């Protein structure tokens, strides 16, 4: 599992952390779950709030196994949908670009 912090240049449209109000700095977490894939999600940089922890199976699957900027933005989108819509159990598959609702 690898983690790295990043700051958004433009945080408009990004949900605020329900604990501390931060919507600019996040920690990207990449967890290798298969030889050719990993799950990516983001945590709040300030307080480590992680909406994905309460929603098992909700994360970004990347077949490239990387946490590049494109994947990070998808993870941030998922953060926003989890916080604002309580969208539990959604999985975004980068390979197909389809959002799968379980
Ligand atoms: Zn926070």
C-alpha cells in the first residue's frame, strides 16, 4: 500500500470533509489487490477521514496499477459522491470507464 499527499489546484465542486471542512488536500492511497490492478481511494489530509472505509467495495479500480493524476481526479469524484449523495457501494472501473452500482 502506498500513500501520497496531494493538493487540488481547483477544488470547486469537491465535497468538504464532514469532519474538518477540508476539500483541498488529500492523501491518495493505492492498494495492490492483484498483479495488474490496484484500488485507489483518497483520505482527508487534515484529519484522515475516509468515507470509503464505511463503504466496503467502493473504490477506484485501476488496471494500470498507478495513481496518476487522472486516477486521482476519479478518486476525488468518488469522495464527493460518497459524501454528498451517500452513494454506497459504487465502483468505478477505469478500464471500461463505467460506473457500476452494486
Ligand atoms: Zn477532514
